[in-house]
C-alpha cells in the first residue's frame, strides 16, 4: 500500500462558496458552488470535472455526472443517517459513514470495512481552514473522487443541521 495523503481544506477568499483542497500547501482540487444556497457543486481534480447534485425533499439522492469521457453517472440514495454506498467503475464497493456526534468524522469504507478516507470537518466554522482529509492510498485516483464526494455530503449534512437548529 502506498503512503498516506493529508489534504487540508480551506475556503477560498475570492468566492462565497468555493473550497480549495491543498496537498503540501499546493492546490490540487476544488469544489465550487455556483449558487450559495443550492445543493449543487462542480468538483475539479486535475483536468477532470464532475457535477454533483443533491435532489429530493424527504428521500435524498446524490447524482454525480462526469464532464469528460467515460461520462460516468451515478445516482445514489442517501439514507436518513446521511450514509451512501457507491460502486466505482472498476467494480469496487464503497460506503460513506459518519462516526461520532460532537466531533463527527466521515469515513469511506471498502467491502472489508477498512477505512480508506477520513474526512474531518472543523467544528465552529473557522475563517479559512475548514477541515482535513486523510487518504490512505495516495496512488488510488478513485479515493480522490470519493474524498470530494464525501466533503460535499458532510457539508450538506452540516448545513441541514444548522438549518434545523435555526428553525427550532
């Protein structure tokens, strides 16, 4: 197994809702929300782009579409805990689960329940640094996409929780 990759997630100074993913203080991926209050984003890593969208009112569905060949498209159902399961193009199954309550950490697990990606958002919304992502195998490109999808899901879960707290 290759070495770990530690990714720092910061909020861009320029855009209202854009996140920059840094490895060794160099940007390597972005998540850009075209509109602030929509659950739609554009994921960019290298020369690859994906559109991601959360649909549904009671039963949430995450739709992911690639902007370049092979134009893969996934539609995954999110359960009431926010967990999703995804099968990659190379037929590997992954599950996104949240561990913890006060300081939640999201994990992508494989079929053997081995944690491959850890997503730890910062609690309290600091001004710039928003979280840390740890990828166990830095050579696996699928794990990079999973990290971006996981960040999107974790962020939407935090926004939903904040909206519920404000409404009550």
